[in-house]
């Protein structure tokens, strides 16, 4: 009986020591846990976008050259950036009602400048007409386009003269939801002209068409319109003005240092691959 009591006492003493050690270790760990809990997570900027290669590519870690510029600019101000991909028309809805902080890349039309807060220009964009190489095509003014069937994309802005002519019925325009569909319609002869940003158009040619067909699609050198691409910030979130100011400040520093040009250089690689030679850059 005495042996049993001794064994029981030893066991109870061991449990007491173990419990005390555990408490001590827990107390020692507590300050480090408190310290880690005190480290704030960086604020997040939520940006709605869509695949628009070569400017934006959701398959790339930083969402392509434009995504890299935006992420770099905000990172230097202590912000994380989260991109979400939606159809272009839904992007505008999300940003207008404050569900997202901003959207990119967009032209800053007069209408958009009223609804959103436009950043400083990031890169010059130039919309041109793509057409089949076996079809003679010249144009100088919008009215010269009335005898052609034009494929356009829902949610895109093609310059005010084009938009007015489409609305007034002076142009034959068929809008679809998908850029790649327009390129295929052009290749098959279902449409005559396809207006698109020049860099994007050649990116699509390279991605969608077999290499033997690359030379069958060309662009007219006269731009339909030349406008810069921007980040459009929400007026509904209450922080759009502040975010725009931060982004513009960091973007200006990147432009002055030459870093912006370096980050945007891959935009013109597709045109160079398709056509050869040095790619044209919009002025």
C-alpha cells in the first residue's frame, strides 16, 4: 500500500511540474505572439481588370506590364494590390458603386472623367483598323467607313466621332463580347474592319492565329484615335482621391527614373514578332 502511495505521489508531483513548465513556456511565448499580432497588414487596393494582352495578362504573376507598373507604384507607398478579372462592363459597375477601388486599363473619355477619377497617363495607346491584307483599304474620315462592316467589342470606346456615327446609324457596326471572336470573324471575312489598340491587335494575331496566317492581317497606319491608358479610381469609396494622388506621385517618380519605360517595353514585343523589325511606339 505504501509503495502504491509513493508511486501516486510521484506521479502527481510530475504532473504538477509539467503543468508549471507549460505555463512558463506559454508565458514566455505570449510576448512574441502579442508582437506579431501588433504588426499591421498593409492596406489593400482592389482593382478590377480584364485580360487585354499584352497590357494585362491574368496568367502572369503581376498581371502583365500594366499590372507590374501599378503593383510597383503602390508597393512603394506601402500598399498591396489585388486584381480581379471581370467583363469590361461589370468592371465599371463594380468601381462606380464602390465595390472595387479602381479599374484598369481604360481611356479617360469625357464621360468617364465625370463618373470616375482618372490617373495620370501611364502609356500611350493607339487604336487602328485591322483588316485582311487581300482587301484594299484606305480611309481619312469616319464617313469613309460607311461601306464596310465593322466588328467592335461591347464596352469599348472608339473615339467620339466613331461613337457618334455608330449611334446615328451612319456606320455598320456589329458589337460582340469577345475580342478574339472579332479577330476570327475578320479572318473568315464576316467583317471587313476591326478597330483595336495596335499592340493588343498584334498580340491577338500572335496568340489566336497560326503562324502561317500572321501576314494575312495588317493594320492601317492612320489611327482611329490616340489616347493614353489610365487607372480609373472610384468616387464612391471615399478614398479615391487619396489613392489617385499616391499612384500619380509614384508613377511620376518611375517615369523620371526611366523605370516606367523599362516595365512597359514588353508591350511591343508581339508586333515585332509578327511583323519583324523595330515596333512602332505611339507618340
